[in-house]
C-alpha cells in the first residue's frame, strides 16, 4: 500500500488529504494529514532520532527540543520481551520507543509558541508497528527502508468507536543510504473525526510541518557522527 502523498524530494510537502488506510485500521477514515521531504541523513539515523525519547525533551533555555510539536516524550510502559528471552520482565529502558511501547507526548498545537517549559496537551500513545516498509501500490518489490507507526490508547472517556487514529512514518533509502525520502501520514476515524478536523486540523497540520523540519535539522546535524 502506498500513501497517495506527493514526494517532498524537491519541495517539502504538508497537507490535509482524503483518507489513507493505515496498517491497524485499514480503510474507512475521515481524513488524513500528511507530509513528505528529503532528509540528507540515512533512514537509520532518522529513525533513531524519532525513537529516542530523550531527543524530544526541551531543557529550556539551554537545550531547546528539536521537536516543537511534541516537546516531551515520557515512556509509560515497555513491552515484555519475546517468550524465547531468558527474562520475562518488561524492559526498564526509559529512553527508546520500540514495538509495543506505551508513551505520552506533550503536544503543542502551536509549535511557534516559545519553549518556556509550559505543558501542552498530554496524548497517550502506543507503538503499533516497527519494521520494514511494505511494497507500495504498483511496486513488485518493496523499497529499502523502515516504518514506524503509533496510535492513541483508547480510554473509557474516548473509546475507539468515538475517535481513533494511527500515524505512520516511512523512511526510504536514497542515494545509496546517504539520504532519506520521508513520508508521514495520520488518518483519523470515528464519529468525532469531522469535529477534530474542524477544531484542530490546521494546528495538527502545522505541527506535522514543524515535526518534519525539526527531524530534518536534527538528523542532518548528527549524520556525520553516525555514519
């Protein structure tokens, strides 16, 4: 499945588009917010930035977060290791996301606001997929790259039938692994999805743009030392 998202290789792209199916929820969404860009760093470097929860945190004013949209990431619970592992206890890693990690983002719908330590909107999430990028529509073989996805954790006050979403990020290899074609999209489902689009859709779109620009800057900054 390929998201119908224009490539951002030449010009970074961010927009609200018709719903794109996600790995967990499939078709039937209300709308999708998407962005794409070229990043001059390897897919592994880009993914590493996204999965490192400590990268997100802003130690204002000494170390502003690269991520102005989600300025803090707190890991709430790590998954149990595979049954073949000698340990049956959940990982105590508090700095890296992996498949099954439950975490909370501190979301700022106005990414241009000063990084002055004020709290944003807490959003409880779970990593729903981490692995290779599947073949895109019309392609016989998958392109080399990695994919991560996460979705909100449902609650008594916000069950999935009311509102659910899933965000997918693809990091595709370019230039022999020296650069990345980055695709990101989040599709919203449920009876409240139209309300979300009307109320905060433009803010989320602006946040995606800030996220992408921050990721590009951080990944390219550390790329030489990680090659």
